């Protein structure tokens, strides 16, 4: 079994991931992103050569998704399980039954975070 540290980790979502959002989810995410001013590193010519989805996907990475979840969901956490080589992102832990309200399990941290971000955008 290969350790997560020995493989190259996926860092960003893809344009296909972005296509999964409804128009309302997309607008919420764009508004949040605008408030963070994440786009100044891109020049106008760069933005004209790339579609918005491609550009947005290149910028929306692990750090931005963690920041989004921290700001928009009070009770969440993530963990890595070595035995299964899977990342878990859990939203809304319910201590009385010791189960998360929602749980996303993926081989890539980016994918588990993206599933959680989509859920928060639904709320």
C-alpha cells in the first residue's frame, strides 16, 4: 500500500467538478470568492485566454475549500485513515449517537472537501 505522502496529491477541483453546481450554488461560491479577492494574480490577457471555469478551478484548491468550510459551517472536521487510504470530511457531528450528520469519503482530500463544499452551498 502506498502512503498518501508518497503520491502526488490532487490540489484543485476541475472544471467538470464546477459543472456539478447549480446556478444558485455557483453564484454563492463566486460571491464568497469575490469577498476574498483571490483573482488579482491573474492578468486580463490570462483571463481572456481561459474560460472562467478553468480559471476558477485552478484557483479553488484545498486551502480555499477549508477556509470556505471554516467560515460557513460551525461543526466539521476532516481526517485521513491510513488503513483505507481515504480522506473523510464530516459535517455536523452528533455526539449523542457518535455519528456525523454527513460524511464524505474519497481517496483525494480535494474530492472529499468538494463534496462537503457542495453540501454547504445547498444550505
